[in-house]
C-alpha cells in the first residue's frame, strides 16, 4: 500500500474527503518527526512505539575491497516497535 492508497482507505473509513485525510496524515507524520527530532518517544498504545536509536561508531569492510577497513561514524536511526495488540492481530 502506498501513500495514495492509504489516504483513499482512510478517507473511506472516516467519511472524510481525500484532501482532508491527506492533511491529517501529513500532520500525523510531521508531529512524529518533530517529536523524534526533539528526542521524545511517541507511544500509541496497542499500535506501537516510534523512537530514535543511537548507533555507535564502528569499523566495517568495504564491499568492493574486502581487505579495506573503513570507519562507520556514529548515527541515529528512527525505529518502530510494534505493540502487543498489533503483533497479535498480525499473527492470527
């Protein structure tokens, strides 16, 4: 499912126009992005948790030249952990 299909599905279920639904979805995504940038965790009970995970600096190998060791810098990565209700629904 892509963004357009998600918007159409949400609009149909909520009885809203696609334009209003798109604005709501964009606002939802922007709110999550802003919270993660501020270092906050976003928990939606029953659905899951959005968080930022810190990755330490490490050494790796160059795939084109396996003998060459390269430094991989520290970084942050957004992560999503599914909640119990969502896991149970998917595993029915």
